[in-house]
C-alpha cells in the first residue's frame, strides 16, 4: 500500500496522478473525497486532504465548492509532461552516461533498447505483478 520512504500524502498524490494518467479518472470526472480516501485507505483525513490539495496546487484537480474535487481538462497531458521530464532526468541521462562509459555508441544503444522492448512486449514475457487491493 504505502512505504516508509516518502510521506504518505506524496505517495497518495502520485497514486491519484497515476490513476488519471491511466484513465481511471478521466478529465472532468470527480475523484474520491478526502473522507472517502481516508476511510478506504485507513489514513488520517488531513493526510488525504493534503494529497488532494497538492494536486490542486499542481493544476491537476480543481475544487468545486460544495461539490468536490474534479480532474481538470488537460490534466493527463500535464502529468505526462511532468513524468517525461522526470524520466529524462532519472533514466535517460544516467543511461547515456553509462553507455558512454561502456563505449556503447548510439546505433548499438538503439539496437539494445529495441531488442529489450521487443522482448518485453512478447507474449512470453512475464506480466508485472500488481499490488492487490490498490484503489
């Protein structure tokens, strides 16, 4: 469910953003309330509220007074752009640095990535495990 490496509200905000990115909550749709999240996940309502407010601050959710929180139009693109920036910083730059250190040139790197993608997409590749009970 949650791990001890980061604050729960950050993990929850990331989980909701993941759900939006993957289409569980579509743009314009209402997301669970603070109290619903708190009850379902058995966390403090203040923690759930902090996660939702973080997404409001990032422009992913909007509060509609007296109604609830809704996914804003364009949220999927915003989340995707944020994730792509993080992907480049966290994975692509280190990959390029390691490839250079190993003497792997661009064509070989592209070949290795393509081969791995083909392997991962093949029906015989193992499906990733999912956490049971994830909302």
